C-alpha cells in the first residue's frame, strides 16, 4: 500500500529557497554522538563515502557552529574523485560552506578556517554583537539574518538569490536540523542507522531543540529508499508538505 502524506503547510515556496536535504548517521537508539557532544566516527567507510557523494550533489554544505568547533570538519568535497563528480553535474568544483551561529560564537582557530578551497559563509543574528561580527568578517562572509535569532526563511532565500544555492545539504547538528524541521524547511532526509547503542538522555539526536508539542504538528515523512549494506541501513525519506 502506498503511503499518503497528510496535508500540511510549507513555510516558504521552494522556488524562493534551495532544496534542503539533511544527512545523518545515527545509532540504533537514535543518537548521533555521545552525551558530551564530541563526535567519534561510528559508522562504516561506506557511510563516509555516502556523505561525500551527497556533498557532490550540493551547491552548499551547512553545519552548526558547535559541530564545527568540536570536530575537525572542513565541509569540503573529499578530494578529486568527488570534485570530478561535481563538474560532471555542472556544479563548481568545490561546494560553498555555511556555518550557522546565532551568537556568532565560532572558534576562529577551527579547522575549517585553515582550508580556503571555497568561500565560507556565516549565518548569524544581531545578538552576535559588533565585536564578534568584526572578528567573523575577517574569517568569512557574514550575513545577519535576524535580530534575536536566525530567520531561516530569510537566510535560505539569501543563499538562493545571492549565491545561487539550489541544493543545500545540512549535516547538523541536531539543534540546527531541529530548527529547520520546526520551520518546515527540510525537503529530504538521508539517514544511516548503525548497529550500536550509545545511550545517554542528553546525547544529541537528528532533531534537538524546541521540538513539537502535538502529533498534528510533527513533520510527516514518506520513505522513498531503503538499502542494507552489511549491518547498516541507508534510508531516504521525503517530507510530505503540500505547497501553498
């Protein structure tokens, strides 16, 4: 039987923003890292390849500041193999890199700033303050997208109109993706389930933060792909939201 997506509102027309897809590996108990939020690779080499393959389809890759600060991530392409894939698709050789921080509290010594292969964009709010904003502008292009918190509809529209971002890959963390889910701005989810248990009530998941309080408000999904590789499951869901 085919699943029928319940009707729900979209927060902004897709034509005015990028197609947003998120990618996560999680344990069988739904955790994406340990309770201290430090990430240790726990999925397979195939999952890492999958991540790079997805990056090779995106105009930009986005991550939250905590993920960038606590991990040696660069949000880069992963090497010549994936750069060639990008060029074959008509994309630029390197994807744009987007960091999200409402307070602008990003470590200037983070690994990502040591790799200048492509532009780095920082989305923040007025709460960052002038001193932090000045330092951030020395590291990257900075866009203020709200007064007290980031307006992601505005941010995504800016990425679409000013940087021609048509496909935006979000790689977490859970606070960022949870906010995007809450705003109805996620179109597709790629999820790898790894056969491990982390536990921990404060361990991050794919959607942390405020969350929904009623079942009727929850993000409805439809599974579009399921593949098993050894003991891992690779799943793809689309969000079921009707355009206005």
